[in-house]
């Protein structure tokens, strides 16, 4: 054997992957076989895990990546007086997470469904119920703190939502007296809690809804400034129309962004909304688009999430959601 061949074989023993010449193929094959055998043997020797540990690891590996992302539940919220809670603004820094369910079962519930508002927590704490009144000239919804008592004269009546003839403007009232029957000083007259305006779709072009929400301003003590109009010419919507915006807060729905991939308008609900719907919206202040005052969206055919923040209260937020359910021929 020549010195050159002896040197090549010596190099092969040190590093078999250096072999490039056809005469060294058999040597490379044997080396690889030994290497694989050694690896297998070493793996067997190093494995000291019990069968139960191996089975547990296998289960974890199979389930990896399949865990479904759950919606974050509502923070722990406790209250002794339900009526007081649904009327007072949400605590600052706390997002009250709720769920709206729609009940359309029954002979007339397809036209006059029942709506329920619960806290989105483990207990599913009931907050409010609402239903459209029958034989009303305009859309008129009653809001109650009792799921079984939705009468206008009941003790559980806490507010109502009333629309104009076109169904494009809504006003939210509390449960106090009509100004015509109130005391001269208006101390027991009803308050207006919100005004909602849906922009009319004059050209009939499809696109996301545009809405404006007007609510009374807040005092330095974070209390709602009472607004008790003596007549319809002094309400929230009229004041806003006439630019009398003192002690008023103007909110708008956040403009969705067009997504080329899905060919639809989208908003980031951070996992709280899972289905596309024209009813999905977020309410923000024009000076801070990142602060979501309220968001509402579909998660099933008759189930929706509703989250609200300061300065809204549960009645205001629920009434805004009810207005989105109402038919709006001029807006679609």
C-alpha cells in the first residue's frame, strides 16, 4: 500500500465524512452504521424515565398548540344594591365585562325579543333585562332589574330607550317622572342619560355604521351631571344639534380598518368578539382613540359581549346596545 493511501485511510478514521473517493465508500458506510448503533445504545442507557413520565410528556406534546384562547373574564365585582350599581358610572380603571343574550323563542319574540345583560363571570350575575314595547308609534324599549318584570309601572323599571320615527336617533331616560307631571323645581323629573345618533345612509352605499353618542358630563367627584329637560326642545340631542355642548361628552364609534385579506372592515376586540357583524362596534372619545369607553360584538347567533368603562354605567351601555338591534332602514 502506498504511503498516500495509508495517509488517506488514517484521515478517514479521524473523520469519516472526509471520504470523497469511491474506494472509501465501504469504509464510510461501516462508520455510519457504528455511529448510529452507538447513538441508539447511548440513548437507551441515558433514558431513566418511568413509563408514566413518558406518557405524561407524550400527552403534553400532543396537546401543544391546540389550547383554545379563552376570553378574559370580568374582574370581581360585588354590590349590595343592584339598582344603584347599574345607574352609577363604572369605577375608573376597571372594565366591566358583560354578556348580552337575545331570546327570540316564542310566538311574538321574533318581533319582540327579550334581551338580558349579565356580568361575564363564573356566576353570570344578572344585571338588566330589556324588551321592545308593543303598539308603540316609535321603537320604545323598557329596561328592568328583574328578568320577569318588564312592565312600565313595575317597581323594577329603571329606564327606557326611545327612538325617533326614522329609527336613527335614540334617547335614554331613567325611571323618574315625565316633566309634565314633575314638581315645579324638576327635582323628581326624569333625567336623560344618553343620546344616540346613527348617520343616515343617503346614497345606499354599503359600509360600517357611523354613530355618535352624547352623554351628560361628569362632576369633579366623578358623578354624572343631572340633565332634566323641561321639554323636548332642551334635551341632549337638541343641545348637541345647536352646539350647546357645555356639560356634555361627545363619543363616536371607532372607524374600522379595511382588511384586504378578509375583504372586510375589522376592529381589534382583543379576543372578546369572535364573529363578524354590522352590529360590532367600539365607542371612543375623539381625543383618545385608544381608550375604549364601550365595545360590543357578536360571539354566537344570539350572544354578544358588552364591555364598558368610566364614565358609562350599565343602563347607558345596555341601552346603546339595544339601539344597535333596532331596525334602521335609513342607515343600512
